[in-house]
């Protein structure tokens, strides 16, 4: 077969293999989702266009499509009780155009089992919008910051909170934005400490890491 | 004055301002360290060469110099009980040449108050060295991976553990390593999920973030 | 004419000129394939889309199309006994999306006359998949590693085997993958020795070089 | 002669040719300064190291050296009344290490004839430092923002004030800062409007432009 | 909601939030324009394709479309007297292909309330075209230079006038133009002083900054 | 300890760990060489400056220094009969300045046990020098091509021979050579087939790979 | 009007303004061609797609379309006797895919008035094809070399002839070819002397420069 | 021997091999110069520092050192009458810091046998300096333009003259000049036609090419 499913993964890192749809044919996507689902509580597929989603849902009607997040979620054969997390993951975004990436992060966090909150369109061009929501910021256990163009929001949030910040540069912008490179470099060079960076537009990766961080407290409590 | 000390910082994000020594004169470094120390339990200074360290310690004899980590630690005026962390931060490094960055991370973790362990010189060219130490890997609460050249170690570790991984690319290498760029891109594009990346050679930033993550569990326990 | 066929090539380097289809019109492709075929045992054409392949096969019905590899093979006028190779070339790939490049390599190896084996979808995010197939890895005479995103598989394989490894970065990925640049740099900076690199997505080049290496043994045996 | 002095310049753009010291021999610097001074009210020389400055001042004792700004100012033969500007140019900088560039900007502004104020070490890692000085920010007629690392300060200031902002990226930082590239891209992609950018470390250019802007009001008043 | 309108902005920096159309759905654009219009004298939207413009105008018939500038202007609910500017902003462009960016700058200047003049197609390949229009050049209070390919026009204009020059690199060109990078670097490295640079193709940003500069004189006059 | 010696390596890939000297202290180099030597037939150390070599040889007098190659060779405790290779590895270089890299390759080949020949200073600016030595070229079993500046020699040699070609770009050149990048890209894009590329200046890696290729024939013969 | 025709150009540099079609509307192209034609002996337009060409020829039936070169030639109102050149410009190309750029160069040379010859598909992968045509090479007065991928042909030709060589990198290739960057760097770093380089794919520019060079002899002869 | 002298070269391309000093030892430089000199009328060596020059002249007292150009000229054993060129090569430079490269070009032109003129320090920041010397510009047969920073001078000169222009970007500048990259891109994208570009700082290459062009007229006249 074309794919060697990594059934160990749920054991090894707490969550089964996630399907990245681009560069795969729809039959490949369906086959992998089905095979993973047989051994897991649920399967996620990312970057699914509406067309891909429609075809997958025709074959797998129990799959749910999150359109803004461009994600498919298929229930699996194995019952796994959700982790008893207590903290919240907050997803902060800079502009309206960053929404798809922010939603990819938020849906990932939520499907993995952590409570998620959203604080959108609070870019630094109008700083008062962020400052007016500082309470929400300080209440979070982990913060994901999604921003394109120059990505300055990550440094500002990182300077305000004492919690881990996961920064996601987006490819929103043009010209010397170079497809997200500018935001990426900004976040890597952040003068605020406590900021970890993931790939450009990688909302899924940020959500995954944020959930792992959010779990830290529980495991030690024997939950 | 040339510097506007950020005395809020310890309140805001749990640790006072840290001094980055390059591009500062020794008198500036000493003055900032003294001023921060008056309002904090300790002050860290990073990237201190042996020469700078000697001059600082002549003026501030209570400062301790960690040579491999290139860090100075000055005790401060305020008594702060160390956080009651329970988990361990593991620092994994690929080769002998990555030692200064790995030590910068390890000393930061330790000075901030988290227990730290080290697993050094386990690069993927001899994979069995890492596999032989899997127990140590699985026991950690957070893992920092420090690697130069192609930086593949981060992906391999990320694929093995179910804990947050902080990846630090180093500038070790030559030619198409482009001063750490190759390792940086590797880590950003990691096919393993749960990996957050910091700037090239930024051991301090990785240690800081790892400690914040390690703290998650405690705070929720009311410690 | 628009093309100056290099009929010497089969003499000079053991295999006739191979046609790279992009930027050529279909009539040009057909004409070149016909002219090479008149002086050779077979002609390969690479990067042929299904549409191009259909048009070529309408004109040259004896041409065979390998769809996943995107390659056309046209039998030629000259009978050449296949080389009596004894070793095997193993093509290892990281993910499902790397399949077209892996198949381009595999079909090239096979059409040139070396036995080929495949070990697909064994990326380092699930290392056990590779480790479970070490026997196949050690049995090969030459190994081709095809990987996109961060391309770490090449270093891991290079660290395990004592045979020449040809690494092919692919353009699979997004964001800071920069169209294959990340995987390319990874492979060039590999901390494992014995790894030679070809251009991004160049499955054909890897297959060609692997076959030349595989031939080394035979020629010395007077075959 | 090696140099063709542009004596028109003071007429054409209000200020005589300014000497950029690197890549020039000290005798060349002295000769150019003398020749410009004969036709101008003063001559500036930038990027003068202490060694160069000492040699120049030995030959031209009336020259004044601004050490932090690395600039020399030589009085000239022509009396020119200073422009009767009324507004203030404010130079804002992110960190202690940006001081030389910030001072180059401030001294340029002042020597050209505009009142200058300084607000230093107010980087976004400790945002309250900037917010506590908003009055000074709003009082300025033109603002120059000097920042290295990720350069986010320019966006934050640009979002607060309704005045022209001149952003100067500095080469302060390391790793993925790429010698100021990160800060430069940040500033070019600023989501705040009204920000113009000059070359990395170009404090002089920022000061020059800020003064030209500050002059706008006066000329129209017939001053 | 998906958007957090920055109603403060007109107070803070003299002009309400401007809508950047790409990456937004048409319903989002319409909703934001309507909401901003309720609290402002007018709303601008940039980078609107003819198709987007038609849909917006179907919903908001009072919106005007500037086709070459690709901008929409919607009258708002608040009456604001235009600023009593006296100086002129001159938009200079190098070639016919730079027209859309030049018009984006010119329409922005004009809609914000400054008088605008145009001097188009005067690239340095035929310098006499610029020299023949020096009077227009010297009469302007602020000059915007729009140029692609190598962008040399900015340096030439910057060398001629004693007024602030805002340089806009465009993505016009091919090959080693690298989508505007060549023109951008040219403008940043300009040997003429008094040049501030905005992002590639950012006509809007240049117009905004030029208007802010043009306002300098007035405010001080108490207008 | 700072180093975790990979004693498996000689078993796994036919040759013990090789020491890369930069970024290591001399005591570290000596300690690693000694520890490897205890379990191997010989130890190589690369990029040893004359100063480092002198210090190492003072401590380990049996070590031999190849000055042009910048390599140290220390005999080990284990007797291993040299491999009975029959073919020759030819090292071809473009110019005099490429010598250190070419020698690093040649000494590696020879120390690993393959016969080596040299054909130096035959760059394409004087093609007749290469053409006059075609016999030597065709006689080789594997060819290493070492070239800086534009690196065209690899393509020319690759077009002439039917054997594996290992191309080593060097950092020789200036300006748009960008430290070897130009030669590297040339070699990766070679229009000749059968060319594998290693990192810039990586003579060692090329020699290692060439030897592995040269061994192919023997192993199959049961030697 | 949108265009300021440079009617001086024919006087200043011997040939009227040439129209670059991309980013212009067809009506703009037609209008500029007509206006230039009224004052010139002929007008060239480059990069005209077949669709653009058809529309232009519908309006201007005397225009001739060179399809491979993608150029339009419109006869003008002014009779200018062709220059009495005596030497030949030779256009050499590496592969079939470089044909459009090579033809753009050849048609430009010819339309400007120099005799042109073509030597196509002689890339260095089959060097004997070039060597077999050395006579044609040595007979030329100026040589244009057009090559994509690694562009090594320019160095080889430059090493053979004692005449000016104009090198044109093309965007033919993929992966690490980076749209012509590899060939461009190769040509700039050529180890052969006497090579001048133009922009990627700039066949027109190469033809123009080659003709200017070819004219040198004549003018001095008083022709 | 380490070097394979290309004695053919004077026959093949009209001038013997030229020695590039960096990366060579002084004994190597001396040996190559002597060996070339035995078969040539003169030998040039470029990029010779004053220290290298002193050592060479101690061994070869007849060698002449041009300090600003950093070139050595050694008379050779063969008498060759200078070519009877009639036209002049004009070297134009932008600033004082470009002098070493401009002089490398000028000395090369002159030593090869063409008359050379200089027009230095006429950068576009003060355009009148160039315009005041148009007569000298129009009188030249070939023009070399040497400029760093943004390199706009090449476009301006290219737009004025109808003669071949050879553009030499220099590494003069800082920040976003990126070691000459900005000037290089400017020159490659020149909107003026008739401009050929050589490597950054390659004054020698420009001089060599200019002389070859200047020779065109003569050869055809049978001189
Ligand atoms: N949007 C995404 N971004 C990054 N990685 C992803 C994404 N979606 C899935 N993945 C990861 O990509 C891998 C899928 O690889 P494949 O075998 O090609 O399907 C899995 O390891 C996933 O965890
Ligand atoms: N090695 C380091 N790498 C990255 N950031 C650092 C490092 N050391 C200190 N910092 C941060 O840099 C800032 C110091 O800025 P400054 O005001 O220039 O001293 C503080 O915010 C520190 O948290
Ligand atoms: N063409 C443009 N280029 C750059 N910035 C723009 C442009 N049009 C609007 N903007 C700015 O981009 C921001 C819009 O962000 P968003 O919330 O995504 O609509 C506003 O702050 C505008 O001032
Ligand atoms: N294919 C081409 N490549 C480069 N420059 C060109 C090309 N075709 C025309 N040009 C030049 O581009 C300029 C046209 O500018 P524009 O005013 O935009 O038409 C003229 O100076 C032409 O000499
Ligand atoms: Mg918004
Ligand atoms: Mg080691
Ligand atoms: Mg998979
Ligand atoms: Mg500070
Ligand atoms: Mg035009
Ligand atoms: Mg040589
Ligand atoms: Mg061909
Ligand atoms: Mg000057």
C-alpha cells in the first residue's frame, strides 16, 4: 500500500496520526482516515478544501467539516475519555485575514480536548483593542498568537503574559512579507521571552503543542 | 540614563529582566545588573565572554560565572522562594560543539527554578545513542533539543515523546548550514507535531519557555 | 532543427539522452523521442503529464506510461542486453506525498537495468516504521532516500547503513519549507557521512546515479 | 582629484554633502571635509571611529566629536541662520544596544536645526514603559523609531500616533535576525499606516528625513 | 464577530481604518465598510478587483470605484471638514506598468484631503523627460516616487529635491527583479538623503504617509 | 562526559567516528581521538589548523598531520586489513585555490583504503587542460570534482564520464559567489546526469562517499 | 496620457523605445506602438503572447509577429538605412527549452541591423556538440550564450573564444534552479574572462547589447 | 605541481592567464607569475595586498605595483606589439569608496592596450556632476560604470549613451546593501538597454570585456 499507518502514535504521543490533505488524492485521504479510525477515537484531516470535504463526507458521512478551519473530523472506533484539563488555551489573532489559521489552531485544541477561547482582530495597529482584553489574556494557561504581515503581536503578547506563548506566522500580506517570512523572523527574534514558534500558517501544529503544554498540569496530578 | 529598567517584569512574567551582554559596555552591564538586583531575587546576564565576566565579577564579587554557558548570575536583594516544580526539563544535544548553547539552556532552566537533566552528544548519525536512553526521554516533562548542522534530532525526538519539545537550532556547521539557517528550517518544518522553535543559538529563550511550561502544573495546584 | 540529438551519449555514459518534457511542445517531444529511439534500445521521457502522455502515445503507440512516476518509456531500434547487475537499489520515502518523486527514481533505476525495491511512508515522525524494516535497509547495495518537509530521513538512514545513500529533497511542504529548500539544506548538512544529494524533486537524477553506482561491482567482474 | 565635491547640494536640498567615513582614508576624509567646509555652514561626517576622529581632530581642531553617535561636526566658512522650526523630532529606541544608531539620528536632527527629544529603552517586551510616556509621543511633530531584533516597536508607535513615523531597523540581534533583515522586514510590513523606512542602521538618513518633514510647516509660513 | 472595528483610529491618527480586500470575503468587506462608515466621514477599501467592486457597489450603491487605483470609497455618516492643506503632493512614476500603484497613492492622498499632482512615465532610461519637468518637481511639498525594475528613479529624484521623498518599489519586472526586491533594495540604499521607503506595491501606505507629512505645516498654524 | 563516542560506527558503516575540530577545545579533540583509537584501526580529525595539529601531536606523537588537507591521522589499537579495492578514485579540481578541499577528499579516500589519483587545476576557462587528460578521467571508477566560483567543471566532467561523479562546491570566489552558493547551485542543477553533491567545502564527505561507492564491487565478490 | 514617449531615444542610443508588453493593456500597447512608429523606422514589442499579437495585428495589420521570439515588429514612418555592419552575432543556446529566449535575442539583433547566426542545443552535457562547431564560434564577432539550469555553457564558450560574450541566464529548470537564479550566479562568477551578463530571460537586452558591440568597428570606419 | 598553466590562453583569447591572489600562498603566486611570464608579454596579478606585493616584488623586482588598483604587472619574455586601438574606454564611478574597483578596471584596460579615461565621483545624488561631463561620456567607445550602494548610476549612464555599458556593482554600502547585492540587482534590472553586468567588485572582468569590445573595430580593419 501507499501508506504505512502509524498506529503507535496515539500511544506514543497521545493522539493518532493526523492527515495532511494537500498532495494526496481523495481516495488516499479516505483510505487513510478509515484505517486510522479503526484504531483511534477520532481522526483529524487538515487543509481540506470544500471540494475535498464534500467528497470525503460522501464516503464517510459521519465526518464533520469545519469550513473556516478547513478541517475534517471523523469519529473513530475506540472510546477514549477526554483528558480532564482545567486550564484554557487562548487563540489571539491580529486581523480578519488570519482567521483560517486561527481557526485551524482553535479546532485542533478543542478536538484534542482542551478548552479554547478566541480573541480575534486585535492587531497592534490598534493596541487598545488588546489592552481592553487583558483580563482574558491573563486568565489563559497557554496563549497562541496568530499574525501575518509583520507579526508584531507575538512580541507584545509575550511581553504582557507570564505563560507560554506559541506564535504562528501567517502568509497574509504582500511584497516584502515574502509569504510569511517577515512574520516568521519577527517571531523568532522576539525581544519578549517565552515565545516558541511554529511553521508559517501551521495552526494545527500550534494547537497540538498548546494542548500538550496544557496537559502538563494534569498528568502530574494523576488525572 | 541609557536604560529604562523593566522592574515590572518579575511581576508580569515571573522573572526579572535578563541582560544580553553583546553591544553593551561593561559599565552598562554592571549598572543594569545592580539596578535590577535591587528589586529582584537574582539577575542573569547572557553571552558574557570570560573577559567581560572577569570585569563584572571584579565589580560585583557575588556574581557567579558559568563558563560553558557564558552566563553570569548575581544574587539580588529580594528573597523569593523557589517555585515548587515537580517535573524535570531534559536538555538533549546533538554534538559536542552544541555544548555552549545547551548549557545556556540548562543553566537558565535551573536558575529559574526547574530541575534539569542533560542528555548530550546523541545526534542522529548514531541513533542507537538516543534509543539507548529512551527511558530518560520519556521521564521528562518538557524536552529541549539543541542541534546544529541539519538539526534532524528535533524531529526524531518529537516523534518519540508525547511532551512539549522546544527546539534550538545552533549555528554549528559550515557551508550550506548558513549560520544555523539549515537547522532552523528543519525544526520549523518538523514532520513531528508538538515542536516549538526559538531563534538560532537561543539557549536562554528555550530554557525560559521550558520553565514556563514546566510551571503549568503547579500553578493550577495552588502551589 | 531545434534539437541537436546527443547520439554519443549511450556510448559515453551508458544510457541515451533522456527527454525532460516541460517547456517543450508535444511535437518536439515526439520528434526527439523518435530520433533518439532510432539509435538506442529505449528512450525515457520525464515529467510527462497525463495529457502529454496521451498525445505522445497516440503518435507512438509502443510508448508505455508510468502514471505515478509521470514517465514515458519508448522501446528503441537497438537491442542491448540488460546489464547483469546483482545488487539491489532500495528507494525509501518519508510520506505519501513524496510518491511521484520516489516512483520517478524507482522506474528510472528499473528501466536502466538495476533491480529495485521500495520502502515507502517511513518518515521519522514514526521512527519504529523504519526500524522495523532494517533488514531490507541493510540488504540494499545503494539506498535512495526521498523526503520533503524537513528531510530528516536522509540523516537517519545515512547513520544506519554503510552503503552509498542518494538523498532527494522534495518540494512537499509549505511555509518555511520554501519549495524544498529546507529539505535540501538538511540533506547537504547531514551529520551522517556517505550521503550525496541531487536537485529538489529530481527522482530521475537519483535513480540514474544509483544505477551507475550499482554497476560498479559488475564492470570489475568483467560482466 | 579623487572626489568631486557636490557644492550645489546645500542649495538643492538644504544641507551640504555629508561624509560617510568607512572605505575612505583619513587624508581623504580630511580633504573632503575641508573643501566642503569652505562653502558651507558646517560639515557632518558619520561612522567615524574614535581612532579616525582623533586623527581628524588633530588636523581640524575645530571639529567636534559625538562619540556615541560616531559623528564629527566641523564648523564651516558660511554663516547660515538656523531654520526657525517650531515642532520637535522625537527619537524613540527599543534597547540599550540601539543607542549608537539612535544617537546618530538625534545628532543629525539637531545639527540640521530641529529640536530633538529622546525616549530610549522602551521596547515592546515591557510595553508599559512606552505607554507611560504617551504624552511625549503625542507632543512630537515627527517620530523616529530605532529598533533591532524583531523591530516591533515601529508598528506599536505607528499605531499610536497620527504623525509621520520614520523607522530605522538596526543590526542588533543574532541568528535569524540576519544582521537587521528581520527588523527591516517588520518595519516594511507594518500593519500601522504612516511609517516610512530607511536602511538598516541608517540613523543619519532617518534624522535627515525627519528634519525635512519638520521643516514643512515653516516654509509655508514664509519663515 | 470576525472583526473588531478600530473606531478609535480616526481620533488617534486622523483617518478611520482602511479595508484591505484580499483574503476577505465580499460579505466581510461589506460588513466592515458599513460599520466603519457609521462612525466616520468616509471609508476606503484597497486592492478591490473589478468583480469585488461590482458586488460591493450592488450592496452599497453610494460607493465609488476608482478602477486603475483598484480602490472603493464609501461616504460615511459623519461630516468632517477637509483639512485646509496648502502644499501639493506630487506622484512621480517610472513606467506605464507602475500606473496601478501610482494611482493607489494618488487617490489615497486626494481622498485624505491633500491636493495631488501626477508626473508619470519619466523613468531614468530617458532622463530628459524628468529634467524637462523640474519645475513641477520643485513646486511640490512632498514627492512620492513609484518605480519597478531597478527603481533608480527614487535616487535621482531624491538628489534633485529638498523635500521629503516617499519611495514605493513596485513588483513590475521579471527575473532578477524578484517581485520588487530589486527596486526595494535600491530605494533603501539610496545614495540620496531624505528618502523613506514603504512596502513593495504599497501605494496606499505612501499616500497616507505623504498626507501626514503635508499636514505638518497646517497644524502648527492652528488650522 | 561531554562526548558519547559512537563505537558502533565502524561496525555499522565501515569506518569509526571522524572528529570535526572546529568548535572543539584541543583537550576535547585529544580525548575523543584517544577514546575512538582504543576501539578502531585509525582515527581521522578534519579541519585541524597547524596550531591545533601541533598541540594534538605533542600529546599524541603517533598522529600524522597532512597540512594541505588540514587532517590528522592517529593509528588505533585494532588491526584491520585494508579493503581489497581494485578501482581508483580520481580527484579533479578546478583551480589552485581549491587545493585544501581537494586534498581533504584525497587523503580521506586514501586513508579509508581506496587508491586515489589527482588531476588538479583543470577548470573550464582552459578546457583543453581537461580534454588532454581524458584517459585518466575514463580510467577512474569514481570521480570527485572540486570547484569554486561557478563550479561548471562538475557538469563538464559529468557529461564526459559514465561513472558516478561526486561534486564538491568550494567557497572560493567573491561577490555573487556568496561563499560557495553559486557553485553549489550549479552542481545541483547540473544538466549532466550521474552527479551527487555534498556540502560546500566538504572534501571529507566526498571522499567518504566515493570510497563507499568504490567498495561496491568488492563486497559482492566476497572479498 | 498614460505614456510619455521617449522620442529622443533613437537619437540618443541609436534605436527607438521598445515596448515591453506585460502589465500593459492591448489598447496601451497599440497606442504606444503607433506613436513611436510615427517618429521611427520601426517599433519592436517584446513578450507578446499569441493573443496579444493577434489583437495588435488586427489594429495594426502591417505588424509582423515572430511567434517563437514572442515579438512584434511594426514598420515606422521614417526611412533609416540599415547600419553597414560587417561582423556576425552568434546566438548559442544550451537546450530546446531555451529557444524562446534565444529567438528573442536573435530577432532583436537582426531587426536592429546586425547579421545573426544560430547554434542551438549544444549544452555541456554533450560537449562534443559544441566542439564540433568551433569554427562557427571563432568566426563570430560577438557571441550570445543562452542557458538555463546551471548555465555552465557561458563559462565554456567564454574560455574558448577571444570575443565579447553576452550571457543570458534562463528560467528553464526546477527546484534549486530558483527560477534562473542558479544560471545567473554561474554566469556572474564565470571563471572565464570577457563575459557580461544580462537579466534572467532577457534575450532582448542581450541582442541589443550585442548589436551595439558589433557596431563598434563600423563607426570608427566612418560608416 | 599545484598549477597547470594555461599557456594556450594568450592564443585563444588574446591575453595570458591572470593571477587572482587571494587563497594562494606568496610562493604559489610568484611561481605562477614566473611561469606565465616566460611565455607571454606581461602577467597581471589582481587583489594583491601591499604585503603580498612587497614580497612578490622582492622576488621579482621588475614587477610594478598599482596600489589603488591592488594589481601587480610583471613584464614577460615575449615581445608583443600593443594593439592599435583607436577608441577610448571611459571608467565612470559613483563615489570615492568605489575607487579601488574603478582603478582595477582602468589599469586592466590600459595594460591590455586600450586608451582609458576616468570620470570619478559622479553618483546620482548630485546628477549635475554627470550632466556637466556629458561630452566625455559621448566621446567614449565603451563605458564602464562602477557603483555601490544602490548602483543607480548604471541606468542613468545607460539611458544617456548609445555605446556598450559594462556595469560593475561594488560591495560599498551597509545594511540592506548586502555586500553588493543591491547594486548587482539594480544593474541586472536596468530599464536602460545596452548594459552588461559583471560580478560584484570585478573591476578586472569589466576592464577585460571593455577592451575586447574596443578591439572589435580594429580587427575588422585588418589591424
Ligand atoms: N496542517 C498540518 N501542518 C503540519 N503538519 C501536519 C498538518 N496536518 C497533518 N500534519 C502532520 O503531517 C503528518 C502527515 O503525514 P502524511 O503521511 O504525509 O499524511 C502527520 O505526522 C501529521 O501529524
Ligand atoms: N541570550 C539571549 N537571547 C535572546 N534574548 C535575550 C538573551 N539574553 C537576554 N535576552 C532578552 O533580551 C532583552 C534584553 O534587552 P536589553 O534591554 O537590550 O538588555 C530582555 O528582554 C531579555 O529577556
Ligand atoms: N493596500 C494596503 N497596503 C497596506 N496596508 C493596508 C492596505 N489597505 C489597508 N491597509 C491597512 O491594513 C489594515 C487592515 O487590516 P485588516 O484588519 O486585515 O483589514 C489597516 O490597518 C489598514 O490601514
Ligand atoms: N523584454 C524586455 N526586457 C527588458 N527590457 C525591455 C524588454 N522589452 C522592452 N524593454 C525596455 O523596457 C522599457 C519599456 O518601459 P515601458 O515604458 O514600461 O514600456 C524600454 O526602455 C525598453 O527598452
Ligand atoms: Mg482588522
Ligand atoms: Mg559526537
Ligand atoms: Mg504517512
Ligand atoms: Mg533594556
Ligand atoms: Mg514608458
Ligand atoms: Mg589555475
Ligand atoms: Mg537537448
Ligand atoms: Mg562623493
